[in-house]
């Protein structure tokens, strides 16, 4: 690792969100069974060699149309891993293309491991020479706060952003996350434990921290509890659109900044990548469907954060 | 997915452990700064193209020498991910070679995610056509029990083994895992919640379940608490050797079977891959060092489980 860089994820993200007027993050999750007809090739089985090529062509078309429209994209690495090494190569090129297009890249990897293994993950994704070099990553802290340290080191050296899982929006999320520990639920305890790192990683320009948390939009009341513990943390809200939360729910934890409500990003994956009428062989029809879905999400989130 | 297969991870593993007389699992964790001189090429920086080739040559030599000596190997995927797509290709070939050599493969990935993402991870590693097709995988259940379901489906269809994180051996492990939930620690609560799946995945031949847990050897007393919750679960003990636990500590949760103490596997990574005197350019010296480390671990574990 080299010395401190001038890049700071939270500052870069929030300044861009203010400029664009909305906190939309587009999830780059290539569900194989939903790739539009325009891009599909052959069986679309994960092991078929033409599948990775189809996924790449689709992603390239999407990324090129996101330039100048949103601050950040979030590839979910599982959808690339299911294609094996060929899928990882697609991910590497998609990330590079997104960064060339001026988009910040938040890799949704939810990694969590100890010691030298966590160090290897941090080297894999958060260094300037990493093959799938991303601006930020999602992490799982179940193994302990020490497991975040290799990632925090990249936040210090390269300005990387870290989003630690707090409360998710799936049906079983409460199995562990909501368990009462003393007088608070476990997810609030996780948030409280992150407060010192949050403070350390606050950006000079915006006051927002490159230590963020993942918090599902379907539980807006609980978002306020997390915000109380972490006043400067960006919140990644994954449950907007296909997962059922409204734009207003999604920004419940946001606070007022110079250009409106701010303090997080709201992800939509399927709602934008696979909208109604986008499964077509006609390029112009596909482009109109993507554009309509993108514009609707942008408008809703711009209004909700006004 | 197709119909039920005759393969059952726990049955296959335990029968092989009984045959060999020890529960050693060898961790295939290619630490770049520890690859012996015999195999090193160039700078060994992750991004250097010859690094993946050096790692592959080293792994091939190790795997070939493990044939007939241990039941299972455990590649830690982070060490491959840090090499990017080229590293995943090395992992795919290393896994295939290990399986050809009659070794079971437990992929240490600690994945944990929701819905279609968990489904994509299960497709990536646990299906017959998966590019890095493994016999078992490690999982993180912080996001809830529903997130295990896609993996449980592969346990039912293909006999896959699942090892869910309970209590790890790192310094910060207690930050979340030891928190008291009612009158028990969180890790015991996790174990208790896994009991129904454990019961469902019990093998006909040995009575051991393909639902296992990860439990660090440095906390042997707590292992008994987990064993009480999960009498049929295999326990993956990662802390033996370099992490400081003795062979006797490592098998504390084992119970008596027809050929000695059984009910888990004990992993050693650095202790076998990178023993003293193995960093040499001389092939015969390297082979002797590996063999000595392997024999010592086998002897210790055979004695501890007698």
C-alpha cells in the first residue's frame, strides 16, 4: 500500500448525488433468466460459454446508458461468480467500464473473514492494482470488528468506502439481527460498535463518513434507530423498487443537507435492469424501456429527497 | 436441478476419515508471500501475470502429494479472488484436480446473502455443472435462516455439505458471537436454530449430518455447548496448528464412533503448506518438508482421536 490518496468515497459520492439531485444506485445484477431477448445467446446456462458474452454485452449497454444519470452502480458479485472465472473477467471489465464512464462502483460482496483472509479480500477489490478494483464494498461483521481492519486500512490509504451489514430486508432477517442483546436489538448493537470507525472516516468536504451501513428500506422505523447511533454514516438502502419499499420509505434515515435530504444511496436492481417491456429483440424498444424505468426511479427519488 | 444423488457429504467424509484414521483437512490457502522458492516466479504481486501460474504449480504439487493421505481439502477462496479472474481459473482447476485425486473439497467461501443472490452462490459452487464445483461450502447466517435455503436445496439434491459459522477463533470473535441473547450466547443461539436442518440432512450410513458448523479450536469448552445443541453436526475446526490449538483441543467436540472419536474435521493450512525449511529451491527438500509436516499432523490427530 502507498500513502493517503485524495479520493474519499463518501465525499465523492455525496458531492455527485447533490449535483445529480437524487441518490439512486443501480444494481448490476445480471439474472440469467431475465436478460432481454436482444442480448440472450443460446441456453443461458451458467456453464455455457456464450452466456458470459451475452451478460457482458447486456452490461455494457446498460453501463453506457447510465453515464451522467446516477452517482454509483452496485454489481452483485454472486451473479458473476456463478459464471466462474469467465464471469469474474466480465465483472472486471464491467467495473472498469463503469469507472471510465464516471460512475462510482460499490461491489456488493458481503465478505467477512478473519486475519490474512480478510487481507486477501481487501487486496482483491480495494487497491489501485486490484483486478476488480472498486470504490467501495459491502461487508459482514459477524466474525468481529477486527475482521474489518484490512478494509479500514484501504479506506485510510485509498479512500475506499465500506458498507457493513446492519439490518436486511429479507423474510428471515430478524432471526439473528433482531435478537435482543440487553435492551437493544443486535443490529443496533452492530451500528453502535461501528461508531468509532465512522468518526475516523468522516470526509472533510461533506462531513459524511466512508464507513456506511446496509439497511433495508422495508424497515424505515428501525432506520431511525441506526441513524441515531451513526449520524455520519451513509446508509445503503437495498429494498427499493422490486423489494416493495417506496421512495419515501427508502430515504427515512436521510437528513437535510445543502441540496435536500441526503446521507445514503437507494439501490434498485431488477426494477431498472429488467422493467416490463424490456424483454424484446428490438434495440430501440429495449432502450426506451430502460430509459423509462431509470427516469421514473430518478424522479421518485429526487422528489422524495427534495 | 435434477433428482436426488447417491452422494452424501457427511457419509462420504466420515467413512473416509474412519478408513484413514484421522480427521485432518488441509487448507489450500496460497499466501503469496509464503509460496516456496521452488515455485515462486517474478514479483509474486497479485496483478502480475506469472503469479497465478506460480500458485497453480505449487497447488498442483501439493494436491498430488495429498492423494490418499487426507479425506478433504479446504481452499480459501479469498486467496484466489485476490488474483482476479485468473485466480478463479486456478481455483477451478485445483478443485477439479483434488476431486480427481479422490479428495473431498470443502470451499471456504463464508458466503451469506439473500434470495436470488444466495441462489446464484449455490449455483456457482454446489451443482454438478458449477465451474468450481465443490462437495461442501462454508456459510454465514447473519442475514437469517432463509438465506441458507438455496444451499440446503443442493444438500438435498446433490448431497452437498454446508458448514455454518458459529464461533470463530479470531481476537474479535466475541464482539457479536458471544453477546448474551436471553441466557445463552449468540453462537449457541445460531447452533440451536440449525437443529431442524441438521436433523433433515442426517446420512443413512453414519448418522452424521451434511449440515455442519464452523467452530474455532481455541475455545474447546464452548465446543461442548455447540455439540449439545447439534449432536449430529460435523464440526469444522479451523484453529489447529498455526492458530495455536493442540490436537486434543481441536477434537474436544468429537464423540466416540466405531473407529475412534469422530464428528468433525480439523483444518491446518499454513502448518502444512508452509512448514519450516519448505522455502527452498530444491524439489526433494521441499517434498521432505511437506511430508514431515503432513505426517506430524496426521500422527497427532490420529492419536487425539484414538
